[in-house]
C-alpha cells in the first residue's frame, strides 16, 4: 500500500489543533483568505471506506496518519491500526503502528 509523504510536523502543528481525548483535528490556520471559512472547524471528511481524509495543498491524507506525525514527529513506518476497528475513531489511544499482517489480524477479531 502506498501512502503520501506527510507535510512537516511544524506545518501540521501550525495548521491544525488535535484533541487526543476526542480524536478531532481542527483547522487553526490556512495560507489564504479563502481558507478562512474552514478555520476553527473540524477538518476532513469521512469517505466511503470509513476513514477521515484531510486535504492539504491539494493532496488528500488520512487523518490518522496526520495525527501520528503531529503527536510523534515522524511519518508512520507502515500502517496505522485502529485498535477498536472504528476507522473514524482517531483518539491517539486507539492508534498503533502495525504491519499489514498485524493490521489484518485485527479485522478477524
């Protein structure tokens, strides 16, 4: 599976606020006047696959991968597993790095 390389942690922390107890990312900065309408609102949209995607500079990223980089300062090494299998639950306590094999085991629970 291919994942886009995320923007820098500095840019993510400048652009978003993250509430670890709820898993919600809020947009707090935008580079243009046009982006003001998105400020102080939950960022992203849930797609048909159940994951939340967030657009940054015309590229879509998975919210849980953005959160990982915001919290830990690095891109995830592989996949991020939602421990409780709820794809939109992006609380940091629900996220863990996993290989494809480890992530697939969680779907069988």
